[in-house]
């Protein structure tokens, strides 16, 4: 997680009025959500008490309620098949094209001899990590005739009278982790620990006009030999709590306003992600307006990141404002274009020498990111290109920084669905910390774990990453992924930053060289059933000349086993 999103704020006497205003505005966000819920419940009560006169024809909505389950029947004056207006998770970098040939698509199907001619229609991706937010999981197929029934169907898309839908669901995972030379602190610093995470949600819709979504989370860790990270624990808190209100329809596409606590996920997730790898996930609070059509998605938002408080109710970071405009265009199937402008205002006024020396100042900053991305496939040829440029001010320093992510891949026409990618990722660093300029790229709120090695020792700041990925599906339910990374500092005198954006080590003379090291990652995912996955992984970092001089004797590795069930 980006360190700026979890750094605890400190009150200042001169800013009391501003803090009071911020707290008041946060309270108003929740009041608006609760008012919308109250109006929704009142409308439901009034509708339930309304009686149809004896000698009149019933309204169309009443006819809908009597429609048999599993059919796509008319729903009064709205199209039920478009509720909710789901936003599919966009393709990440180094995306995998799943198998489509006849076979067993889960371990349970193989045990029962249920061989399929093509992949089943299912709401969840067949993988233990699922960055997609619970409110964007698509269960609309349950309204079509002939769908494949599931044990949890009765709690999805439940009719609560005419034009009302309620869905319930949740998720539980357990992970065991063993780290050698953990966090690159010193040779022999090992860490073994266990993680538990539980989530439950409720999703209530009135027609396609009003939505209330609530999701709780409980994240715990135990057995750790080192102090837990801020993202490891969050006891009985709110992950999502928002209201959607439909305000217009433009070019046959709905326009909604979403108010409250909510996760954000955009594009490749290099800049904005839910960060599913960590035990707590990342969430924000604020207001978002979004427009959805078959060809375009357009979002405009103002948010503040939430500060995790293990034993208390989380509060938003009063010293950060994150706002932006994000547009995604789908010119034709298989291709996607992202265009975006993001701004992060940070008023921390930090004075830590460690942060100041890194020239990636998180305080007193007004940072803007302008970027675009092209991704897709032409038959078996896979491609991605993303460019990001940053400008603005950091503590009276002019910012000029950029990052590039590029890659080409190919799906080989061979058994086991082999696919290979070759990639180059770059994020600028700073050669001089006292020249009045800051050139170190700020990765904002990323899913860095997916891109820069699973050990999380390298972030998208001051780095060259020459990397490759190879994937196999020995069976449709078994996914094997291996990645190789070769890391170099972009500027020898700038810091090495980890996956959370924290400056971890630096040689101001530059004499330690630039070769950080080489990392290799192995992941094997077993799709047990529609709802269950087991993920096993191993990562190893081989020190380059830079790490050998900065952390002598380090030989870091990571082993983990994760079980995940969703319903």
C-alpha cells in the first residue's frame, strides 16, 4: 500500500477549524447515505401498503413479480437485466487469455467426471486473488432461462416486492506466510505468520434508480515474529458503505452519483487499486459520478483514503484529497483505451529527514498525473503500452516525473494454453535532492505486488524492471504462472522504494551501483470449485551489487499458501 494512504495524521492547533470542517463533511457523507436508505425503506413501505383497486388491471410491475424464476421478464419501467450496471475488471498488464477448449474447469468437476465443452458462466474469476470489488461481481445471468443452478443462488437477486432486489454475499480467506530475511532488514530476520480475513455484504436496489451497498471486513493476523504491518489488521470495520442515485440517462447510458465509502479500481491498477493482496484491502471515502455505455465508461471523483485503525472505526485521511477524471473506451472487442487525469493534494507538512532526502516528498504536495493506456489482443498476439507523466509541486520543488509500462506477448497454439510476455517497466528517479526539482515518480495507490515482484521489495519509483512472464494451464482448473524480474535503479543516488512507496535504502554517493537484484516468482492456483481456490507461491530475490553493499548477506525469499472461498 502507498505509504501516504496509511500515514497517521497529526492535529495542529492552527488547523483546528479546517479539521472541524473536514470531520463535519465526513459526517454529512454518512448522513446523506443514511437519508437515502431511509427514503428507500419508506418508499418500500408505502409501496407495500398500496392496494390495487378491485376492478382495475394490475400494473406491469405486479405482473413481473409473478414471473417464474430463471426467466428474463419485463420489470415495469426499467430493464432488470441492466441492474446493477456492473463495471467488469479491466485487463491488467501481462493479462492471461483463459483456456476455452473442452475439459474440467474445476477440481470438483474432474472428481465428478463433469467434462465441459466450453468454460462455464460464473461470477468469479478462477483465481484466489480477486481485486474486483464485491459490488461489481455480476450475477445478472441468474435472470436468464437455463442457467446452471448453484447452492448460493437463493441469496442472490432476491425479489422484495415489485421492483426491489436484494443480494447477500461474502468472502473468507486464510493465508500462511514464511519470509526469510523479511523486509530486507538484516540477514537472519525471518517471519512466519497467519492471516484471516472475513467479509460480508448486502446490496439493495430499487429499480435502477437507487442502490445501497454495505460491506464489512474483519482482518486479523497471528503468530508474527515481526510487528504486523498497518495493512495486516482491521478488526470489525466498514469496507464499503455507499448510496448510488441515478441522475440521468445520456446516449442510452445511465449516469449515477455514488456517495460514501467505496473501493476504487481503474485500468491496469498501477495507480489506483483495491490492493487485494494485503489483508485489509484499500478503500476511500467521498463522491463519484459515473456514466456507463457499451463503448465508454467515464468517472469523475473526489476522495480521501481511509486510515486503518485496528481497534477503532477507520477514519478518512483529512490531509489528503484525491480527485480525478478517468475514461475508458472499448473501440472493438479485445481492445481497450484508458485516458486519465489524477490529482493528489497532500498537506502533511512532513519534516522527516528520511523522507526529505528521498525527494519523493509526500507532504505539502500538489501532484498531477496525466496518462493513457492501450491494451488488447490481435488473435494470439498480446500487447500493452501505458505512459504516465507527473507535474506539480512537492514542498516548493517543481515536479517533473514519468513512468512507462510496455509489453508484448503471444499465446502459443499448443496444449496446456502456454502464453509468454516480455516486458519493460520504468519509473523515473531523482539524481539531485537539492536542485529545486523532484523527478521521482509517485505511484499513488497501486497494486504494485502484481507487477514488481511478490516479495514487495521494489516499487514503481526510481526503477528499471526488465521482466518476463510465462503461464500454463496443465488443466483448465490449474493455472501456473512464473515471472522473472531484473531490477536496476533509475538513478544511483536516489532511494530504493518498496511496494508501498516507502524509501528503504540509499547510497548518496552512488557507489553501490544500480543493479538491485533479480527476482523469480512461482504461483500455482488450484480452482477447487466455483467458490473455492487454493494458491501456492514461492519467490526468491538474488541480490545484485547494490543490495550486496547495502544489506550484506541478504538472501530473501517468500513462501505462502492461501485458501479462499466466496459466496
